């Protein structure tokens, strides 16, 4: 199974199928994340090839609505609270990096301590 960005057909994300329920004709898949946007889903069966998905789309839409505090030490160690919508519930699903304003050189990756949907 894969998800292709509707605006860039070269940006494809692959999903890991976790389980299949043949009697209910359903399966669950883990989406590993992508840039925000809409993706068209494609399903390929190992024996029967491409399965018609009737133009099913997945909206990957996370938004940041706030960051607090807005100032901190240049030496690091400032605990930030980032609020928003549709964040993952596993800390590795929400990588955070800080860039200098105005497009300065380099970014600093942050250690995500805890996470939740908002």
C-alpha cells in the first residue's frame, strides 16, 4: 500500500500493513508520516495486482497553533510547549527542529520529551 502526494507524484510514502481480516475484507496499515497535504491511496495485492481504491485520499494535516515560551537560552535547555492538531502519540512521530529567523545557517534538532495529539 502506498500514498502519493496529489500535487507531486514523485513524493510517495509507503504504508506498512499491520493486520488483515479476510472475513471482514479489511486491513490496518501504519502510515509513517509525511509532509502535510492530501495523498491518493493505492493498494496492491500480492497475487491480483492493483486493487481499485475508488480515489480514496488521506489528508495528512498537522498544524502548529502555538509555541511557548518564545525566547530561550542560546545554550539550549529551554523546555518548549508546542500546541496544535493531529500530532502523533509516539514522540518519534513528531520531530522538532529550530532554525534561526530570516533563514540563518543551520538548524538545531530538539529532543522531544513527551507528545500527544494536541
